[in-house]
C-alpha cells in the first residue's frame, strides 16, 4: 500500500506528492504497479477520480480529450510513446446491474491487456480481474486529496 497527496498547483495543474513529500509524476503509480493494467478508482462524488484519470492519461501521451464517460460508460483513448495503444476509461455509475456491463462487453476491455481506469468499480466488482489495483481518493478538509494505492 502506498499513500500520495494530490494538490492543485499555481496554474490549477495537479501535483502528486509521494510519502516523502516529493513531487512525482502520475506515471509513478503505473510503474509501481507493473505489470497490473486494471485500476479501480474508489471515492465519493467529487473526490477527483475523473480529474486524476485525466492527468494520468495526459502523462501517458493521449492525443484525445479525456472526460468522464458517464453516459457512454466507456471511453477509448489512443496514447503515444511510451504507452502506445489504447486506454479504456469506465464510468460505471449509471449501470443498473452487472448484466449491463456484460452486455457492452466489459470483460473484453478488462482482459485485453490494455490499461483500464474504472470509476465506480463496485458496480462491476464481480468481473474485475483478481489483480486489480484499487485506488481510493479521499478529499481532505484543506482541499487536498489523499490517495491510497493498494496492489
């Protein structure tokens, strides 16, 4: 388990701090969790799940606009070097049951070997790979976010 702090920088950019208080890249989380590819983001509404996933995808080299796939359920982003390929961004908030996830082919995405970033993962927990990395984002009173990574 690792703990990070997320703060907003001067230009509203996100800054990620490790347990030693050093600024690190969001990509450090992917590197620390190798070879895992499925990441479940847990946190209340407004905790910053989408914002952090956007930062992560940007650092991965996406050429696409990253936004919440609330109505589409899953967005696909193309990424450049060094993470060449596709990234799947799920927002399972509107799913009524696991059957809906199976109907749109969630398992094909989850077991594709590509990175999958999932918001509201409890809705599809039954079909998540055993080695899913769980990331909890907790808002703090000072406006910062505490992020706990369990792999």
